[in-house]
C-alpha cells in the first residue's frame, strides 16, 4: 500500500502472508518520487484495462514485446 498526500511525504506499507505489517513514513525526495510513480502506474493501467477490456489488455501484454518484457522483469 502506498499513500501520498502531497509531493513531500509518503507512507509505504505491506502485509505479509502471516498478517505481519511493516511500513515506513519518509520525506526522502527519491522515495517520494518512486511512490508517486507507483500510484500513477496503478491508476493509468486501471484506466487502460477498463477502456480496452481485460481480455484485450492481457493479449497486448502477451503479444507486445516491450510490454511482455516489462511484465516479466518486474
């Protein structure tokens, strides 16, 4: 989970398979930027999937060499 209220500070957290939670609050500019880009990616990919439909999106991910590379090499 990533939460950003502005461009100065973010909260990044996660929950393990056992239910343990871990999180950080940071104002380190580089981490804030990465967190914001992560949120942007989630938003634009959801919009794209909603517009194209999940079947066409998955087909694009399989057939497009760059998309396929990006997904496999996370």
